[in-house]
C-alpha cells in the first residue's frame, strides 16, 4: 500500500514540504516488524512555521469565514473520508496493526465526526442576559485562536475527528502533532481537508517525536488551547506547559474502567462486551472496560464463559482481519509482557494460544484473563494497554462501588443488572465521566460528551460539549440608556 501523498513531508500552510532538519523516522509494520515507510522528523522550527501559518489563516479568509461555510467544508470532508475509506483503513491497519474491520470502523467514526461537527458549526449560539435597565447584555462564543492537538497512536482517526472536527467547526486554526507510530492517516486527513476546501493554514500537521515536535507545540506561546490524549506522565508535562503559558488544556489520559456484573445480569447480552473490553484494538483503548467486577455467586460461571470466549479468539496480522492484531510497537509489547509477568500461573484463568506461523517480528500478545488477585494488585490498578482482562469478585452494591472507585482513574464504567433502581443508585456513585447501563461504549457515541475524572484527565470532548471547550465566552454589555 503506497499512500497517495509523500509521507516524508509535513503539511503547513496548505502545502507539502520537507521538515527543517530534512531527517526522517522509520515507520515499522507492527504485524511484521519490517520498515514500511518513513515520516518526517519535524521539530521546533517546523512547529514555529505551523503556528505562523495558523495565525495567518486566522488573519485571513479562515478568520472571517461564516460558521455555515466552515460547516460545509467539514461536510465535504466527511464525504471525502468515506470516498477514501478503503485506502484509509488499509493505511491505518498496516501502520498501527489493528485488524482491518476495526480500522474501517475508525474511518466511519472520522467521517461521522466531520458530519456531526459540520452540522453543528452554525448551531452554537450565545445568549442574552437580563440585566439592569438601560443595558443589553449578550455573549459571543469565539474561537481560542491557534489550537495545539497531540494525538496518540491507538485510535488516530477517531481522535483526530473528535478534536480537529470540533476545533475547526468553531473557527480555530489547528496544529496537529500525531504520534510517531501513527502519522499516515493524519497526513492523509490534512490532504483531504485541503481537497475539501479548507483554507491554507487552518490545519497543519507536523509529524515528529513527542519530546521534540510535541514539546515545542505545547510550549509555543502563540498556541491558545491544548488538546492532549495519551499517558498520565506525558499529560502531566502538557499541563505544566499549558500552565506556563496560561492556556486551557483538555487531557484524556485513559483509565482502568470497571464493568460491574450483578448476579441478575443478562450474561448472554453482557458477555460480548465483557470480552471485547479487553480485546478491542488489542486492549489499547483508553476506555477499555478491562476491570470486570462480578458478584461472587456468579464468579465461576462468568469466569468459565469468559475463558471459553477468550480461548477461541483468533490472532493474526492486521490485514488478515482476525479478532486481534499485534500491539502497536515492540515497546508496547514489552510494557504488557512486564505486566503479565506479575501474574502467577494460578492467576491466569485463560489465555488464547498464539497460532503457528505468525510473522516473527510482529508484536503479538496472547489475550489473557487474570483472576484471584486482590483489588489493589498492580494488574487491577494500572492501565495495561494490552489484551488483558482482570476478574474481581464483589459481595454486594457497597463492595462493588468501593472496588470500582478504588483506582486513581475515572473514565468509563458500566453496570450490568436487571434492577433499574440499582442502575440509578450506582450510576450516581461511580467515579467516571461516562456510565453505561446494560451496554458498554454505546458504539462509540460521537454525540456523547466524553472525558474523565481523577487521573483520567479533565475537560470534555465529543458531542456538543466539545464546542464549548474549543470556544471562549465573551460577554458584551451595552449601555444605551
Ligand atoms: P504518550 O502519552 O507519551 O504519547 C501520546 C502523545 O504524546 C504522542 O503523540 C506522543 O508523541 C506525544 N508526546 C510524548 N512526549 C511528549 C512531550 N514531552 N510533549 C508533548 N507531547 C509528547 O504515550 P506512549 O505512546 O508513550 O504510550 C505509553 C502509555 O500511555 C500506554 O501504555 C498507555 O498506557 C498510555 N496511552 C494512553 C492513551 C489514551 O488513549 N489515553 C493513548 C496512548 C497511550 P510520540 O508518539 O511521538 O512520542
């Protein structure tokens, strides 16, 4: 698969060019370990240029464009994404190792974000405020200006859609630093946005290393808002950089999301979601429902059913489109292997065997179900970001809430139970940005505000809420007597 653009270039001011250093970085196919392309090693000079191009866009056509026209561009972009669905899906599958059908889902989500935010662009309004006699007071929702977007490698297209879609809809000019492991679809997106009629400089993409291009973007004094998705450690650095420049920042830092399964739950309905919580995208999902809390009386039944389902999973290179592909990198594989090494043999309840014939250089990890660990065990507390589920028994509602809320994270949670009162009671008590009742994830839910509490981060993306985050509110008070 050869991209239709040159991936060794960066996209600034509506044009392709080499990065300032002229250096490139390898792109390794996670399914095989073989180098498949090279990308630019953008750095601080390129970020300076990208920010300058974004400022120029705001001072030019983009800054005065009507909200309706911004929306039309996003709608055209949505169509272009769908028209390139097969190429984008293959590019993503080969680049990050996700099975082809999961990459296709990400393309659909990217198109849907462009559609949603394209449609919403001219529906965001201010308000009038009753005030003292002789005054008329109203509010204006205005873009921040130049926005910085730091994107991880696990769902590049989805996270670009939710972040860039909302930022462009509200009239910001964006500088995007994709993860070094996942730059190809970000570059493709920039090209398609240009084809859709986005003015030069409204979206700039600078691939490179986090410590170089990423750090330069977060420290740039002309960037007026930062949107980051990734690890807690890097998120902390981004927030410190934002503090230096006194700019708002949205942090989405993953989690250890619990799924509470009560004895009265419909297990046939729950099972696919409980298994999928660990295997979707090989577990490299910020909102993975990877901590299964199960009422003790059905613990053994659920353990047996999950073990059977996990044991039957098919693992293969991304383009073979099995249930699970490789992890994104040898580094990520190492992280997950170190976690698995903390489990004793009796704590491994199930593990799908790796099939013969997998390419030797690929980053494959067998899907694993862990049990018989206390809730404060590292495997039950830390984000593993691999195909590993943990199963923890609880006694009653009180116990379930104590364990569910007993991590530093709080991104997503679910409750599986037939008892409506219990669903309402516990939904209020769970520390999480989203709670799902008898489902998990609502199939992505582009329309649904998303974000965490605690170490899962702060700020909300997705849905209409993101439009508020990507704007600043101005109050105008007119005294006319
Ligand atoms: P990082 O948080 O380091 O990477 C996320 C993004 O931040 C990437 O674009 C990265 O660029 C960039 N970045 C890295 N360092 C800096 C910096 N100093 N300043 C600005 N940007 C920077 O995550 P990793 O890829 O290292 O993954 C490690 C762990 O993080 C995973 O095991 C997982 O637990 C978690 N994670 C969570 C995600 C989520 O969705 N919440 C997504 C990805 C990871 P580059 O890739 O070029 O270094």
